[in-house]
C-alpha cells in the first residue's frame, strides 16, 4: 500500500562503529584467553600423568613439597623462640584501631620481659574467645606481689574493653598477653582475611601450590 512508502527505514549501527569494534575485540580476546587456559590445563594434566608413570621422580617431588612445608614450620618456630611470643605475626581483622592501624595490616610482636606501660599496642587472648584482640593499653596497675592488672581499649572505640573481657573480669593479666606490637606492614594481611572469608579460596591456593611443586614448576 501507499503507507509502506511513507514509513521511515529502520536504522542499524554500522558494523564499523566503535561500539561494534570494541565488542568484537572483547569477544575475540575472551575466546583466546579461554583457549589459552584450556591448553594450559591440558598441558598440566599431561605433565602430571607423565610424572605418575615415574614413581621415583614422583616420590622425590612429594618429598620436596614436604621439605617446603617443614621449612615453613621451622621458620615459624624459630620466630616464636626469637620473639618469645606464641604468635609473632598477626593480622588486624577489624577497624577498632583506626586510624593508626587499618584492617589488613600485619603486626610483628614480641613478648620480652619489658615493662608494660600505657600506650603500648598489645595482642591478647580472652579465655573462651577464638580470635585474639589488638588494642592499646590504657592503664597498668602493679600489685604488691608483682602481678599486673591492665585495661585496654581500641583507638576507634568509645569505651574500654571491659565488655569484651570474660564475665565479671575488669582487667587482663600478663598471662593473657600474646605480644606487644613492634612493627607493622600496611594492608599486606588482606590476603589472609580473604582466605578466612572464603575458605574455598584457601584450598584452591594451597592445592595449586602443592600441584605445581609436585610437577616441578617454579
């Protein structure tokens, strides 16, 4: 009919427009990346199968993995002896010490027989709580017999830590102190927080490291 001649022609984006070019490049790159990943996985699987056919070499690689694990444990034990702290390296998990310490900072602790004083940043463990606390000393009281009563507080908290202590506990003692902060690295511990928040990521990372050590990759 005559109406057909009066209708506007439909509009289409030309194939050479910037949007189409960008989309095409993105799809091509994604496809190439997927192919590359599949090829790498196939290569790793072949290397593992070849290694399994050589029991002596396979056992050697497993022993190498064991040596790496035991070396890490020995290093940790050495740090414990040197610093006299049961946990010489800890990660700040909350923002209660901001702005001085941020979530994800790594703290290096010692527990020498030095005198505790107000202002010290300490890590302490309350009985019945799984996660240690990183806060600052507010008050330190020494009794006649030499025992210490200490009150702590987070820099970013409005009140002291008596609400975090055990029932009817007003102070903490030296036995609950895990260490005193001597140095820190900002944000390096975020990896640890991610691994705790997503346990599956921890298993993937550890499994991948073990796999690459076994097949002899750097």
